[in-house]
């Protein structure tokens, strides 16, 4: 039983344009053989366990020959019986993607395969620039053409050899529909001159759209007669498509993809995968390209254990606890979202439910944790104004001094790496460790590349900073955006330029990032 190969179209760049089927298969894939144009955000859907094979073709040289890619697919299908082998390509696999050749090879080798179409750049990239490829009264057809053929001949030679070209310039010049050229930037001077010679109107409007649908999208307008000159002057580079025809003029009024405040910025988000989506979605909506690179993983313990005061790392055996002990506490203090989630998971697993908390006071370190508690139907009684552990400790200590609380009946629910700040301020309180923080395994190569070229990195904890520095000892972004003063000082210690949010919320951080880049 050999594995099955899936030829998947990744779409033109925006990860939101990957199909549901494509995403589902990427999450399951054992092997992913991918191209240069596939964005890191899409590679991020793959399981960290998947084998990632970069066969990306650079514009000037082929990294891995097509025949070798074909062989690789057959080889992996053999190596992973019943496995999911993904061949991931930019746009649609059958639009100038050589997907057909790969499929033929798979049939010949008797390997089962499926094609998952993708949104082709030929249509989506103009759409993101506000150019409809067809439009009533302007263009009744559109033609997608490769501009890659024959780049090494002079104009005169070309005229002689016209019959050998697969492109029929006479027909293209006569065609009243929209012309869309893929891979044509390097040859555009030549293509434009051939079209002019064949009688196409020199004033035909034309647009080059570079890195369409990504945060780096750029549209450059020209006409058929100025095409070559504009490419050189504006330094239009691949990947770009060229679109020609009357529809191009609609782009000036229909361009809907605004220049967002974080356009053109690649940001690394280091939060644990479970928590990254909130901040990532916010930064993407502001126009940034986000590379999620979790540096820590949190794991809910099966059952919490208690650590007596001042014993972190002292080797003292942790004391086992029973949820029956909850009766000994009047106040539960949560210092993170993980703490909330892990505590409730354990509570339910122990056969109990939220009624165990009836009558107890609840404290939270900050707004995000408070919100998480509210989602579970629990309002907080105490939240410090500064949203720090120290603030929380001081607040609860004050309330104890004022006899509003009994310090010895305070329970702190924390992770194994929590420092002693709270216990130092509340020495008679009890601490339960409800989750563990573990560093994630080594970063995959593709991620290291994506991170190395990023503009900045977002840190939300000191352990994320420490693990990031360990995984990326050399090439890493200079700027860091931090949540929390402790995180900031850890980043500073490792030589990052630091920008810290005013509040420990994602909104506040996103605001700071926008301010920094504006
Ligand atoms: N199968 C792909 C095309 C592969 S050929 C598809 O369906 O889109 C590669 C060419 O596609 C590039 O040279 C460029 O012309 C175009 N292209 C792909 N992604 C692009 C993007 N995000 N912006 C502009 N052009 C793109």
C-alpha cells in the first residue's frame, strides 16, 4: 500500500485563499513538497511533525529539476505507506504549475493521487488590485498566457522564428479580450514589442501586479508602448503578473486592498500555538504577514501539585493535592489564561464542576485572564490596575491586612515556571502548579528562513524570549514587541531593541506596533 499524493494549489499568497480541503490535508500531511511561492503562513498549517521538502525554484536557476520532483513524489509515496504526501504549489497546480506532468508520472508509477485546485494568481491577483478580468462592455474574454517562453532570442531572430513559438503574437494582438501574462516580467519588453508589431494599440492600458494578495502587493500602471521602460524604472520584480486591456482602468477606482498600516511587514509571533491566533489575526488584519513560531508549549497536568513557598527549583518534592482541599481556600487567584484553562480541565476531570467555587472570591492578574474567566461564567472580584503579578500580590496583601481576606486561605494557580513574586508578597498563601511550560522542538529550516527575514518579533513571556534566542542564535530580527515589563527586560538583555505595550493586552500591543511603524 503506497501513500497517496495530493497535488494542492496554495493560492496566490494570502493564506485566507487556501481552500478548506487544502488546509485539511496540510494538517494531516506526513510529507510536504513545496515551492518558492508558497507563503510561510500556509506552511504554518502543516503539522510540526511533517517532513518539509523545499524544491523551490528561484527565478534564475532551478533548485530541484522537475524530473527529480516527479521522482521524489513517487519515492515518498513508497516510503510512507498509507501516508499523506502533499505536493504544494502556488496558485492552481494545473495553471502553469507543471502539475499535469507530476500527475502523469504518478499514474505511470501506479501511485494514487488527488488534485486540489487552488485559486490561480491569474484571476485573484488582478482582483486584489481591483481589476476584474472580464467586464461587461469592456472585455468579453480573458486569456492567460505564459510569458516565459523564449527569452533568449533577439527581436529579429524572433520574427524569423515566429512559427516555432508556441505563442501566436498575431492572434494575441488581434484578440479583443483581456490578456494576462504569468512569468512574463523578464520578457515583457520583447512581448510588448512583438504585440505592437502585430498591430496592437500602443495605448492599451497595462498593469504589473507584484506579490499580489500578500502584504507586499504593489500595482504599477503602464501602457503597451511604455511597458519595458516602466518595468526598468519601477524595478518590477517577480513574482508579478501583467494584465493588458481596457479593464485595467477600472483598477484606479476599484482598488480595494488598502495600504494598511502594517503592509509590507513580516512579524514573528512566538506565542504558544493555542494562544497565537488572536494576536496573529489582529496583525494580519492590519496588513502584516505573520509567521507563527511558537517557542513554548504548555501542557495541562493531569492533576495539580502544590509547591510550598520559596521552593521553586529547590528540589523539594511537590506535594500531591486533592480537589477536596478546595474547601480550605476562600480566594482563587489566576495569573494566566493557561492557568484558567488547566484548572478547569482538571476540576472537570476530577468529577467535580464549577459549583465547587460557590462563594469563593476570584482574582485575576489582568484583562485577558479576566475575560477567560468571564467566558466560564465567573466574574473577578480583584484585578490589579497595572495588570502585573506584583500588582496582584500587593492588592491581595492589602486586602489581607485590612482583614477583607485571610491570606492563608488564598490559592494561587500557576505554571511550573512562575517566579516567586506572588508568594513573596503573600507568604502564607498556597501555590498549585496546574500546567507545565515546555520549550518546543528545534525550529524547522523553512521557519528559520522566514524568521531570519522578518522585521520584528512579538514576545509575550520571558520563556519565549529565552527559547527564541536559543533556537535562533544568529540571524534574527533586531526589533521586538513585548507584552509585560519582565518580557521586555529579558528581550533587552539579549540585545533586542524593545517596544513594550502600555497594557498587557493584545489590543494595546497592536496599537504600539502600528505607532512604531507609522
Ligand atoms: N500555478 C500558478 C502559476 C505558476 S507560474 C497560479 O495558478 O497562480 C508562476 C507565476 O505566477 C509567476 O511568475 C507570476 O507571474 C504568477 N504569480 C504567482 N503568484 C503571484 C503573486 N502572488 N503575485 C503576482 N504574480 C504571481
